C-alpha cells in the first residue's frame, strides 16, 4: 500500500490517486457500534447483569481481529445476556447510547448529493432501528435478540433469531449486504463508501470503492484508505469536493 498522507492532525489517507467528490458515490455503509454510536451495545447490556468485563473482553478481542470466528464470539456474548429485560435495554438506549460526533452532519451531506445510506451491524435491531429512524437511514441489517414468551416474557433467552439471510451479521454478511444493496440500486461497488472500526468491518471495507476507518483498531487503520483518528465522522468531508 502507498505511503500515508496526513492531511491535517488525525486525518490520514492512503492510495487515493485523485481528488474525491462526494457526488461520485451513490451509497455509504456504516457499522453501528463505536462507529455511528459511542458504545458497544452488547457490552452495555451485559453491564445490567454484572457481566460487562467478561463480555467486553470478548468484544475487544473480536474487534482487534484476535478472535477470527465472529459468529462464535457473538453467540458466547449473547448467551451471557440471558435474563436481561426489554426495560433494561431501554435504559441502555436512553442513558448510554449517543450518536458519535459528525454522524448527522455526514449523513445529511451524503443525502444532499443523492446518496443512499446503509447501516450494517453485528449489533442488534433494538438499537439499529432507532438509529435508523433518528438519522433517516435507508437500509438496515442487524441481528435480532430472541425474547422469551410465557413465564419469562420480556426477557432475553440468550439466543438470536434466524432471519431470511441467517442469524448473525458477521464480516462476510456485511460484505454481502453491501454488494446486495449496491446491486439493488444498480451501482458498482466502486461507487460505495464503507466506514467501520473493527476487524469484522474489513470485508465490506475491502469491497467498497472507498474504505474509511473511524477511531479504529490498529489492523483496520492500517488497511483503510482513509483513517479518521481524531474528531467526528464528518471529517471525511474534508477530503471531498
């Protein structure tokens, strides 16, 4: 890969041969946890049942690429959430989840030039659908936490719901979703931007015309064409005409 260029403190690019125009892109795909939002939702849910340290350690290893089987790592983490209630998750959303700086501004700029927006997450629809509604996102793919019926109604079972495409949105599924939505829109992968922070974002970032790391793990920063290492998501616009 070509040498890195630091355009201004905390904004680095690699391998970009010509000036970028936002209007040349037609789709932007975002990871959710620690990219569009400030938390790892699974870690904060685990805090409710006193298991944050255990779950967060698995999350960190997975995001750094030290655990290569994301599906297995997520199943292990979700199993530890058994007994968490919908009310508990509501508190996580209200008290802890915030949009990262620049998220609304970047999406507004993308929409102003006619781009579509995709949220593709290894996290959960409980949060992803609310983020979608807040930001006006066009497409979402995320995992569904299974909720018990009967005597334990309203509590998480520790499992995930199988959807038409599968039960876990891992790195391969993120890539497949990006390509599926691009095909649906009749555009080329080269007309897509993909933004993420963890190792499971690398497959979709590798398929996109422009890959952007946001406050990312070292492995992701090294492979991305653009790395935002300080400031908000909208710093990407500093590279765009």
